[in-house]
C-alpha cells in the first residue's frame, strides 16, 4: 500500500480527524489530514539524498484548530481578500463574514480550512487522495450550494498535483487555493531570504494599507516585484517601497505572463542553494499570491518541533485568480455559473540541483 491512514486527533465535538500518508517509489512522502484538507508534511530529498519536511505547520490537531496562518490548508470559497466583505452579483448585494480588519479573508470565520473533508483513497504507483465537501447555500454569506472535490496526487516524478473541481446550483463566486508554507532547507530552518525565486509574471496588483488591490495592474519592470530573472527573495524585500511596507514584506498577487492560457505551464521555481532542493510550480491558474509569512509571529502556537513562529521563515506560492476580483471588472473573473465546472490544477514538483 502506498497510502497509510491514521487517526490524527479528535475535535472538541468528538469528530475524528484522520491523516493520509502518500508515498512514491523514490521515497518522497506527503501527509494530508481530513481537517481543512491540510498538507501536514512534504518530505523530499536534498542533493545528498537526505529527506526533510519542507513545509510549515504544527505538531497537534489542537494547534491547527486554535492557531493561525492557514498552515497547509485548502482555502475557499474565495481565497484572499474581499473589500469590506461585500459584493454584487446580478444586481443583488451580498454581505460576507468580516475576519481581517474590515475585510473578508480566505472564506470567512469558518472557511474550507476548518471543515472536515470526506476522503477517498486511490492507491497505486501514483497514489491519490480525493477530498469532498459541500458548502450549503448561504454559508459565510455566499450564494449557491457549492460541491467541491480536491484531489491530491503524488506522482512518480516527485510532483504533488492538486486538482480543484467545483459545481454550483446557483451563480456564485469561487477562488480556491492551498496555503502551504515552504522552506526548502527544512521546516525548522532559519528564513527563506536566501531562496532564489523565479516568477513568470509581468505585472502585480498594488494594494492599499489593508492589502486590498487598488484596481491597478502595474508592470513589474523596475520594481521589487520583478522575478522574471531568478533572484533571492531577500534582495529587495527591505527596500523603500510603499507596497512592501504596507505588507511588511511580500504579500501580493503577481499576474502570469499571458494570463489564463488554459494550459498547465511552469510558472514559478523556488531554489534553495543550501540543500539543493528545487520546487517548480506548474499551473493553469492566471496568478499567484506571493507571501513571505510576514504575520507569522504568534508565540502561543509554536510550530513543528517547538520552532518559534518567525516572519519570513517560509514562503507561500498560492496559485489563484486575482483577489477582490468580484469588485474589479478589469480583473480575472471569479464567477461560477450553474452550467459551468470550476477545474484548475497546480503541481508542486521537487528536484535537486
């Protein structure tokens, strides 16, 4: 068997949460739990063949429930922020839960990250875990009953594929992603400022001081957001730039060259010169939220192995559509009609250099 199921913990209301460990022939291992569809571990080899967990997270279910940061979780219905938690669709106004200052963030007070997902195991050389959740009409203020299936697959060439599918019985908004925190040196190793990053993105979204996009699509040319040629994350992160100061680092949507092409293409690459690990990101999503864990500072919830939460100790590359797009007609569309199928894939592929 290349999938192992194990009880991970029990919630306060008595519901059981299980973890599912997927392994491939190369020794790579990915562990996912049913609570939040959360990725608990990704163990992959460095240039010397040493396997290490390369994502952030906690040691216990209680910390995932009580802690913050959306560590490794599935995010929905709408990832990222919606201004004032309000939008209009077909002439009707909707009000969502507000949980990030005056704004709606990552699905609201009880988003997909806090749901128990129904799991189905598919064994084989490329093991899969299919997770299902039905979000009822009105949940967190969203219209329509949304049926979601997310399939994690560990491939023979060391890729973790995440396929998102969803249908609705009424027109709604949707923007699914995964919120894993990566440090390719290891989950308890310093910061990621020396990681080298490539992003196939020619524009980004400036924001206001609440991190809501202003509506402008700005070229990355001549800005700290230009990663079209690989550079270290730390090279420009502390420069005198208003957008970086608002966020305390990178926490911005970068828009891939050519937009939504309909093809799964290599759009990003993260390289750690210390370990030699490389993470290539393939996706058919049009954008990525590039986040350097600027708000990771909750001393109440230490991370794995007691590692203290520290800003810039991880990097998130959350493939998605543009944040607050429902309130900006010039942005990518996040509207899903009852006749449509939401279907996107992102692959995090690991190798060494």
